[in-house]
C-alpha cells in the first residue's frame, strides 16, 4: 500500500485530476472572453473549415444535376433529344434558382429587420465536433464585429447565441443545446410566459413553466418573449407538438419543434446591435 | 516524425468531426475520432503514456470547444489508462481486439463523463436522447475503428508510428 503512495505517477495523476476539476469548474460558468490559446487553436481550423464548407456548397451544386438522373431518363422517353439537353440545363438552373431564392429570402429578411437590429450575415463553417454540445462555428469573428452574447437568427427563426469569439470565427451555442434557455410566449395568445430549453437534440425543444390554465394548443407558434434580455422579442422559436401536465398539476410542459432546421443550416445572421445585459454586468463586476 | 503525426492526429480528428463527419452524422451523432486514436495509442503503449497522450488530445478538444476545459481531457485520460492497463494481456494482431477496445472505451468514456459531471456540477441530466447518442456513437466509433485500426496497426509496426521496430 505504501509502495503505491511512493509511485510518482500516482501523485502526478492526482495532481492532474485536481487541477482539471478546478479548471473545469472555472470554465463551466459564462466567461467574458476565451483565452489566447483557445483563440489560436480555433483560428488554426478556420481556413480549412471554410475550405470544406465552400467545397461542399460547390459539390452540392454540381452533383444536383446528376442526382436527378433517373428523373431525366423518364423525360428522355417523353421528350425529343433536343428537349433532353434543355432539361439537363434546366436542372442546373434549378439549383441556381434555389440558391437565388434562398439569398433573396435572406435579403428580404435583412431589409425588413435592419431598422430593428443590425444584422451581420455569416456562413456556417463547422459544427460541433462532439455530441456533448449543440453548437456551430461561423466564419465571422471579432475582426468583423462579432461579440460574445450576440443573438444569432436565420430567416426561419432563432438559432442561438454567440458563445465565444476568435479573430475570424465565432462559436454559436444553438438553442437546442442543453445549457440554453430562452424566455418565450405563445404568439397567438401572448399571455403565457414560459422557458424554452434545449434537450441536446436538434429536432426537439421543451417549453417549461407554463401555468396549468394556459390556453396552449398543439400547432401554436412559440416566439421569444424578450424578457430574457438576451434575445430580442418576437423571434420565431418553433411550433408546439405536444402538451403534457407536470406531475404536480400546477404547470404544463410542451414539446416544441424548432422553426429552424439545424441540420440544413448554411447561412445565419448575427444581431450585432443587440447586446445582452449579462455581458455588461460581468464587465462591471 | 512520429511525434508530429501523433500531434496532428487529434487535430485532424477534431477537424474531420467538425466538418465532414458532421454532414455524415447518424441521427445527429458523429463518431469520436479523438477517442478512437487515443484508444489505439493506449493499446500499443503503456497505461502511463496512453493516459498522458489521451489527456493532451482531450485538452485540445476542450480548448477548441472552450467550455468545461478538462472534462474531455480527464475522461479520455482515465479511459486510456484503463485500456493501457489491459493492453499487455490482449492479442493486438487481431482486428477484433482493436474494434472491441474502441467499443469498451466509448462506454468507459461516457461513464467517466457522467461521473465527473456529478462530482463537479453535482447533478447530471440523463435522458433517453442522451442514451441514444451513446448507443449510436458506440456503433459509429466501432465502424470507423475497423479501417483505422488496420492503418494504425501497420503504422505502429512498419510505418510512421513505429517506435522500436515492433509492437510492445
């Protein structure tokens, strides 16, 4: 037994465990900024991640023409050879049309909201490397004016919040992350204040703290209440899919289908003019 | 050269997990390539070296994520230590050994993550969604471990990861 305690590896291991637990505890809370080392590590990934992201976009655009090969074969039977060429060309144009439609939608959204908040468009360059966190990395960082705590939205609805920023990238915690909570109301009645929390699942959210007398129904749209001071009010969060009473009978819980399809997210907007209160509080401290 | 490759492996694993594998996710679950490499390293080295390397790899992942720094480092370090402790008793030429080690390591890693979360944060919320993630990841890790183990085994014997000419 004593021999075991004389083992240098044992003491080194114990020291490492204790230091790790302390650092873990310190970094569990919201930090005003990430360290220099974290910024360096994250920025080493940005060029390659941006490269993969743009390669994938180009690849999708090119392969879309060939993906519908079977459809084209049916058309060959129906149309002349001349039409066949046009059909193929049309496939390519369809993809550009889709892209144009998406960008047009984003532009409309940008124009409609620019009086309310300043929006900074950003491209998604990477996703969380593990299943522990629900987060994305965007190709805009402190150099482009992104700050920690800024809300992130898409034309479909609320995406999340900037968690940490490096020079050329920012990590965004999605609202589906287990640690995220958003103050929310039912858009139809505007009477119920609840909290929408993430479940670590990109297809589901949970709304808690709903009073038992609430007139919440399946299909109701849930929007941000603005009471959380982090997110602007009225941003679409999702649609109610199921309402169940809590065991105590005083509250209800609702399952929400997010408005944003997080698996297909490609472009987002960072609300740069809307600063959360908690960041200032932290700085004042 | 060996050191450089060992440093680049977790870096590359994080890069692949955050880009290519995020698009190839199975029900939102991506494989933990860092854990796969860490398991292989522990399998071909001692428990001490394995845990040290795993700690470094986990720390790199934690620093990239910027949250709960030390969580992955510690869980992977402890997982690799256990794998390293039993590596002397297994027949590493068998592909099944490497693949099975990854399966066990995935379960151990999650077990340590839960235990550390309970110690540091008092409570850990576990639900069926999380259990599904663990199950999918165990399967995914095991599948990607098959080609990676073949590469790692040959690299450790005759390739770039060779130390003294043969496996210890």
